[in-house]
């Protein structure tokens, strides 16, 4: 699987935040995470990433998020309600994985993100989809203000 820093899109990076649980790459309207192997991802960790996104993007900008699952890790299932209630401007969510295990939690995630969740086996395809969605959302908002 490809890592964010190894693809051409990396040249568009705005900021990188490294946490004890993983690395978050911030682009214009897009966040890509790569969690460390074996992490049990919980709300405390998620809130650090959310606060970083608020610092970088502000409170109101729609964001696409890609979970680039290059390593095996677990999300605490009981924390999903907190993730959902505090998703802020998270408009689109995609998961990139190479194995069936990468997508094991997607059934639960789909309960919260419905149509805005996609799964991919290629990081660059996920980036293309995410950027198209964010760019189109911006155009829709602009055209609604012009009318």
C-alpha cells in the first residue's frame, strides 16, 4: 500500500501533525490519517486530531477525511457515537485498505456516514474522489448564493 508521503499529491501538503497514535496530513479541504500499528483508537486520540483540523481549517470549512489503513489498528466501537456527534465539518469519509481486515469496521462506520462513506484499495483514487466531492460542494454553495 502507498503512504501519503510517497505519492505525487504530497507536494500539496499544508501541514503534517504527528501524534503518538499516528500521522495526520492536512491538505486544502482534505485530511489523511495513517495510524500506527496496533493502536486502539479512542475518543481522546480523535479529539486531538479534530482540534488540529479546527486550528488549520477553522470551524466551518467542509472537510474530506481519508483513513489510509497501512497498518492494523482498532477503533473502540463504543466511541463511534462520540465521533459522529463531534464530526464537525466532516463531509466525506473514505477508507483505503488492501485486505479484508482493513474494511472490518466499515459496516459500523457506514451506520454513521451513510452515503458519504466510500472504500478504496488505492489511495490516489480516494484522494481524487474526496477532492471532487469537496470542490463540487464548494461550487454548489456558491451557486446557491448567486441565485
